[in-house]
C-alpha cells in the first residue's frame, strides 16, 4: 500500500527520502512523488508514474538537493487513477502546504464541495488534496496561526483514516506528522528526524523510534519534537527500539507475503466496508454505484464474470443476492462467458470481479457485455486498472496490493463487498429493515470474528503437518460453503501441488465417493446452518468408507468432534456470511501444507498473479 517518508535535519533531505521510499517499494505502488523545502522557503516537487527510479530520474534539481526538510510518497491509488496529478505530494492553492497521505478521507466529497464553493481550486481527483486546502482555509481565517495549529484544526473536520507528513513554505524548519488508523512512526537521530509509515524506511538511519497512536500529531524541528492530540493536549511518549532487520520488516515480520496477507484479512475487510455500511439503517452506501442508481433499481438479472478465486467469490454472491435481494444471478467463468453465446435480456447487467482488474478473460467478458449494450459493473482492487476504467460503475476493494500469487485477502474482501451489494439491492427491493439491520450488524462483526480464527494458526500448522503424507484431498461444502470448498481445493492445489477436488457435497454420491478410502482425506465444511444435517450425512458416508475427515464446524458443536478425525472451529455468524470465516482455515491449511513441502508459496510454479493473456 502507500508509503510515506519525511525528513527534517541538517543533511540534504532528498537522498534520504529517496532511499527511504525505495525500502518501501516491496509494499506495491503505482506512482511516487516528493517535495523538498529549502531554508529560504523555496519548494521543489516532482512526481512520476511507475517506479521510484522514474522519480529519481527527475530529481536532479539543485535547489531540491539543498533542502533539508522534505516528504516523499509512494502511492497505491484509491481515489482517482494512476496519474502524475493524482500522485502525492498534494498542495494548497498557493503552494504553501505540501503533504503526503496514507488512508482515506471518507467525507472528502462534502469537504471538497465546501472548499470549491469557498474558491479553492483542485488539481487532482484525490481525497487527499482536500486536506491541503482545508489547512489553507484555516490559515486564511487566522493568519497568525502556526502551521501545526492550522493542521490540527483541519484534521478536526476530517472523517476517515490518515497517516500524514506535512511541510510548508511558511515554516520550512518544521515537519508535521499525524496519525489516525494508518501507521506512522518517528525515527529519532542526532538533530534529525525521519517520519515513516513503515520501519523499513528508517532502519538504515536509526533504531530509536516513537510510534504515534491514533489521534496524535507531532511537530518536529531539527532541535526536538512535540506530540499532542487534536485538542492540543501535550502527550508524553516513550521511545522504542527497533530490534529486527530490514528483510524481516518488509514482510511485516512474516516469512511470506501469503501469510502476511491472510493475517491482514480482518483489516482488509474493514477497509472494504469502511464508510459503506450503515448498520443502524440496515443499509449500504456505495459511492461508486450512485451514478447508476436508477439502472440498478430497474435491473432484472445480474450476470457475474470472473476467474479463479474471484469467480468463487462471485458464486457466494449469487447465493446471497438471490436469497436476500431476490435478484436472479448467473455466475460465469469469464473465459466461458466470452465464448459461449449468452442470451441477454432487457434489464441485464454484468458484474466483473477482479483483484488485479487486468485479467484478460474477465476484461474480454466485460467488453463483450458492453458491446451488447449491458450495464457493466465492477468489483476491483487495483484503482485505474483496465477493468476499473472500462466499467460503467463499480466498487473498489481498498485492501492494498496483494502480492502472494494465491489470492487470499481479495476473496474475503470481495465477499464482504457482495454482502454490501446484497444490502444495497435488497433494501431497494423488498428486504425488510429488520433483515437489513441484522445482516449489517453481523457483517460489521466479521473482521473481529476473523481475528478469533487467526489466533489459532498453530492448530492449522499442526493439521498440515499431520496430513503431509497424503497426496489427494476432497473438499466438500453446500450452499454458501460450496464455493468455499472449491476455493479451499484451489488454494491447496496452487501452493502445495497436491491433488485436491472441490465438490458440492450433494454431488459426492454421483462420483467422488468412488475415490474415498483411507488414503483420501476429506475436508468438510459443516457449520451449523440450514444444510448442517445434510453435511453430517456426507460425513457418515465418508466414515463408512474409511475416509478420514477434517471438519470446519461452528464453535460449540461438540457432537461433530465425535464423528470426525479433526475439527477446526469457526465462530457463529449469519449463514450468508460464513464463507468469510470458513475460508480462513482452508487458506492457512494450504499455506502451511505448501511451506512444509518446501515450496515457494508466494510464487508457486507455473502460476502468475495477473493473467493478462487468454
Ligand atoms: C490468477 C491468480 C489467482 C486469481 C485469478 C483471477 O489465476 O493466480 O489468484 O484469483 O488470476 O485474478 P483477478 O486479478 O482477476 O482477481
């Protein structure tokens, strides 16, 4: 995701900034930019799309090299496409305030409108730019205020998340940092500070750091620092020492990106839901769909096209939308959709689901639907990607880059967003307030329930160890957990290279049961839901053929433990939301299984993260 580095001290800022931001490249980004302020207040700023190397190539300006205060940013687009104008730093109208920002300003639309009405001119499509103009607005109300005062007052108006580093032409000997639900730390050197969103950027200079907490601001000068909250109460912070090495930090302390991304799932779901769930009204608000609200009300059928893991998320969406929003849904593998001859009807819309937004088959399916006159919609993670640009309207996932080839956090986020679509479309049809509220309240709990499962990774590692000798696995599920069974099998195949079949449990007797014997274990997803009894029958059938069974079951279900070889418990939630919980143990099982076999789980053989060819 985005990276921030800021420097203030006695050395030339630019080489330190560029070095720091290079250490954050592993996080993934699409553009970068810096601003350096010289002691006479001259500001030099450059931005470049693509690699930091492109930015570096533009950084030759002597003025910039002399400045000893500066900020730099690597951007992962959220609001507005990947362009130089949207890259950070962003500035106010007069070019006095320069800032870099990680996070999302939820109320930026309202703020932008107010600021434009007050005469401010915006140069980008970002949510970030409103912060610079808000600070400028505070200054225009009271010229005597210091930069940190104007920042503090501006931040009081912002709803959302931020890690911020801010410099100003008026006060070049100050660097201001602020944090709210987006990490930021202050690296302390001798007469110098390095502010960063990630310790990797400061490690070469210092191990002595202060971690800012939510709602805290810092004003830094070469001589010292002051930390306070948005009400201007001074805060005493303790210093910490970073104990670990750079390589370790880049994966956030995890041995692989895949594990890091699984551990990020609670936060990823929160980011996908942020500002979109109105639990008290049992509603969802999806800004990206507002422009097609009328078409969505009149929509008679939703066709979903996707590939791989995104396709399985779409299958979960089909069950949700049909059951709770009463909308007929058809989910297609994108490569099938584009080559068969789907029959379209008046009121059809096509939804493309894609983490990367670049999958060739999904893009082609979408273009085909568009060519036939359908409304085209998207659920995409990468902002400004081909699919995001080509759809009529859509929703971004906001989960940061997914680097591990095997998709994990993208799946749970896509399912969470499909639950939001179910609320949005259902409430516009005949879903009751009571039902809407129930779904919304349960959905809000999901990140914490995922956290509960993630406390149990040791048990999954032990399970993967126990089942190492096996070369074949059957994954079974019904209804909402049928696509999860398919996804669980896909995960195991992708990173362990063992044979895994995902099947609808009801189909077991039509074929797969012939394979069951003591060398063919089954992973059965059997939470306490409307098809629980049926799943228990499947378990009995497997046991009768001497097959071992690992059950994914609801906490408190002690009966099932007596029937199976191993059980992994997940917390109780609404049936339609269980896939976001039941998939987690399957992802972890596959991860540990692959690691134990010595595979490169982040880059499994023969697979690509983004399949841009047919
Ligand atoms: C590749 C990846 C999968 C992913 C699929 C669809 O096969 O290895 O992890 O699910 O593409 O990718 P998309 O970016 O469209 O979601």
